[in-house]
């Protein structure tokens, strides 16, 4: 992975944090509601947090959302997912999203290369 790609992954995570903070300041009730909803979705339940993050990775690839891919790869790693599980989850997104989803696997690999150390 080039230094440019490494910086891009860090920039994506930083931009997400900055956007979240700004929205919390500008529309606190809506951002709090969204944050609470995410908190309910992204915790252990019938499905473990790791499995939930892997599902999010597949959905992010299918929806072609680069920031989502980077964020959920990071969170999946933190939840104990390994590289093979994350790549397989990404391919579930390719299955559902077709060719356009496949193109977004590059962002999954970039995020893994940078964050899985």
C-alpha cells in the first residue's frame, strides 16, 4: 500500500469523526437519535458485534460506500474479525451489489492493509 493510500484511510476516518462532531453541534437531537440507533444496532445481541460489523461490511460494499467500508473494517477488526472474515464479508456485498460492489473491494483491502497491524 502506498503512503497516499494509507493517508486516504486515515483521512476517511478523520472526516467521519469531524462530520459526526459537527452534526452533533448543529442538530444535536437528530444526531443523538442516530447515535443511539447505531449503538443499539452495533452491540452484542443474538448476533455478536463481530458478526454485525461483518454484515455492515457486506452492506457497505453492496452500497458502494467508501467511508462506510473504512469505518466498519476498523470496527470489525476491533471486534475480533480477521482479514479472511472481512474479505469474505466484502464478497457477500459483491454478491448482492454486482460489479459496482466489486470495484469497492479496493477500499476494503486498503483499509485492511492500513488498519490490520
